[in-house]
C-alpha cells in the first residue's frame, strides 16, 4: 500500500500539537509538588495474599450482525476466586426480539436519539447487570474476603443501581472488602487544581508517581467512593482503585493486595483480573463459531449477515 503523503503531513502537524500542548506543559517536576499539597503521596505497603480468598469479577460482550435491528449481542460474566471457585453466567440480547425492540425504540424516542444509539444504553446496562449478578452470587457462595471488580464502582451504581445496592449490602453485612480496579482512567478530577486547561487525570498522572507509589486526593469528587491513583510496577501509566466510603480505612490494604498481584514489568493490572478477563472474553472467533453452528444458515443470512461479512479483502 502506498503511504498517503497528505496523511503523513497531517500526522506530523498533529505530533507538533501534542508536543506543544502536552509534553511541555505537563511534567513530573511541575505536577508532583502540586499533588503533594492536594493529597497524600506515599509508598504502597507490602501485601500478602496467601491468607485471602480473592474474588475477581469481569464481564465481556461481543456482537454479530448488520445494522439495527439485525444485531445479536452475547454476554458473559465471571466471578472467580484464587481458591478455585467460580460463578459464570451467559445471555443474549437482540432487537429482533419484538418486545426488546419496542423497549429500545420507546427509550430512544423519549431522548430524541436513534434506536442504534439507544440500544447501546441497554448493552452497557446488561453488561453491568451480568457482572453484578456473578459478584453477588460469588459473594454468597464462595465466601471471599476481598472482591476486585474490573472497572469503576461508580459505573455499576449508575448502570444497575438496584443490583449494585444489593451487592453493597451483602459485602457490608458480611465484612467483605470491595474494590474497583480502573485500567483506563477517564476522570478529570485534578484539572481544576492544576490550571492546565481541559486535560484528563490520565494525562496529568502519567509518569508522575514513582514505582510503588500511591496518591489519594484529600477532597474526593465522587460521592460515596474513595479513589486512589496507583503505580504498582514499571508502567508509567497508573491505574485507579475505587473503594466504598464505608471501607475507606481499608484502602491501603486493598491497594497493597492489588499491587502484590501485579507483575513489576507488566501493564500495571493485577494478574488475577487479567486471568479472569482472559477466561470470560468473547472473541470474534467465538461469536462467529456460535452463530454459524446454532443459527439456521438461511435465517442467519437473511437477518444477521451484513454485506461487509462477504468482503474478500
């Protein structure tokens, strides 16, 4: 393939923009002293997981089909302990189901958005519900001491509040510690303190913490939760860890346990969550295989096969 010269020039200009707006303005020497005044930066405590029954929770979804409503989503949720127990659930969602389609279209009409955009709301809601379902069942059946969920705890509260409240009650009643491990930081909680313009916490925190350091903002933004930025290994992009306000006294322990499960030269994520993710993930190959084996060929072609599937290139 010939490289488009115009595209190359556009990328060079974009790189200059990034250097001017990010590389020169946001530096460790400038940011770290400011953070020290806004919260606490300290060394992560050494953790020991041998006496803990840790439950990792993650979910996955993937889709098959053409344009709305000729789409099919598959979902899986997995809660797995370090002592060998697990809970797994699976489900499907499709606007070809008339009842679900009506629900999507009423929702979309009320918000003046397309059904294509509206169905995305239900997909996210379904994924959160599946993860909460297996977390709840895992908390009851597998008796964990600590639960690590993939992603921000705020997401579960927003997308499936009733099931979130059920899980929260169980873990508080049973004395189970709960943390959300956030791989991709998407917040802007630090922007107002640093006078750097509309930048995200991810950009501010990159490379600022030393290996084995954590930072907790004194004034928390998210009601009901405490969030820490954590760099457990060599990866300069920290992760974030959420815990319940009611369990704030255990934040250091949760951080130390997460760090003890994270390879120093890895990507900064507790290995147990990566293991759970690898086991629950629904790949394109799996989706294609399931649809081709269990959906009638004529109906598959009529209702779910997009023309792009037939491309030879």
